[in-house]
């Protein structure tokens, strides 16, 4: 994932437990974005990097850089439909 696009996640940008920092973006207005894009720095191309971003892009962001943030679709490993699919795939081999 590191270095392709930054990843938009569903979490709100809030302090980690025990963190006493006071950052204006903490709360339920901004979402977490992790990592960085291929246009970023080497230091930013890590999944532990996180920053805040408003849930709506401005017109300028849409025109200039909204494509630098992507997302992943994930399914829990214990999802019944996934397990059924994997079991049927193993039987066909």
C-alpha cells in the first residue's frame, strides 16, 4: 500500500488513548488518511503515517489532487460468505 495513494479510512481523527496533545482537528469533523501517494516523500510512504482530512473535497482539491487519496474495500476474514467462497475454491483445485 505504501506509496501508491494515501488511504482514506472510516475513523475520525482523534487522539490515541493516553495522548494529551491538543490538536484542533481532533474530534468528529475530520477523517483519518493514512500513508502517502506516489507524489509524496519517502517518509510519508508508510502505513503508520496519519493525518486529517475533511470528508468533502473543495472544488480546487477535486481539480488538483483528490486522486491522491484512495480507499480499500475489506472483508473480515471470518465473514461467512468469504469462508464459503474459499472452501468452494479449495474443493475445485
